[in-house]
C-alpha cells in the first residue's frame, strides 16, 4: 500500500507534501519507528513501509526524512521515506517506491532493456496465486513478464545486495519466472537500487542461500536480470541508469 500523497512528474516522482527532517530514535515491529521532528522537537511515531532488516539505513540517531499525511484521520500522521547516509548520499526505505517509479519510467520508455515494449499492464496474475509487477507485450503477441525488487543493502564498497533478510516469496517468484520462460515467454527480474552510493548489485547469499540458489536456477532457465540506479533528493526520486547484476555461481 502506498502511503502519503505524491504527484508524478515526467522526470520522476516528486514528494508532495514536502518531506521534513527528523532524527530516528528506534525502529520496531517492522513497520513503526519513533522519531524526533527537527523543526518542532516533537517525538512522533511514523509508518515505516519496509518489512526487511534495513541494515545500515535504520541506525538510531540517523537523520531521516518523513512526510506528513494528507488525511487528518489517518492513525499515523507521518511516513518515513529517506535516510541520510555518509558523504551526502541518500537511501529510500519505502519498498513501494520502486514500482511507482518503474511504472512511470516504463510509460516514458526510460528503461533501456524494456524501451521497445509498448503495452504495459501492472499487477497481473501469474503462477501459483502470484501477481507479476508488470506484463509487457507487443502487437505481434510476444510477452515479457517483469518482477521488481527494492534494494538498499550495502556492506562493501559500491556493491548493493539483495535480499537483506530471508525471502521465501522472492525465491518463489524466481522459480515462477523460470517456468514462464520455459513456457515460451520472456521474463525478467529488475532490481531497483534505492540508494545513491552503489553502482552494481549481487545476491546476499549469506543472508538467504535459498534465494541465491533460486537466482542461479532462474538464470540458467533463461530469466533475464537487470538493475537500475536511482537519483534521490529530498524533493523527489527517479530511476537513473542501468547497473550490472553479478549473478551467483551456479555451483
């Protein structure tokens, strides 16, 4: 579920209402965090739209950016969207953002790997009780299924990693994409690196060896793997340029 009110522009997604700075006190129960608003000094509980471990982007005392709700009746009146990193970099922590900016970029043909697929559908059923993020098609009947994953784990250098915790659902999606390819269609996994200090991505096999094995299987079956970087500011976010995906060793 998307939280907050955003308006999309041709250049990407603009944060509207504008974000406000805060200091993170603690994150807990996965979807909640206590923060101190910088402008008022008030302590508030904010919504954290992220089910992962958020390693490196949820450290207490971090400066973060939150958005006020437009609905006065909403239980939590603030949503956490960005975390400030070292050297002026930013990370987006809302896992709903990648699908929004990918949808906008697909419409504008700004993702090179998918630029020649004119027909776009979102949230289409496939596999065993699953939904694919995007189904792309052409007039000749060819189809490309695309699953999108949010990435914001970084442990070494400029290398982003996925996942940051065990994701049985993610491994299931990879196996289903492989089945799609064997059925005669194309299928792709798109990793959106939602932080500005990384320039390639790989699998965090130590966090989830089952996902790493599923990724190797999917690649062997013909699933395509892509990654896109992001440009992030406190005013908005958009996809930037393609980055390499380092696939796991099949062994």
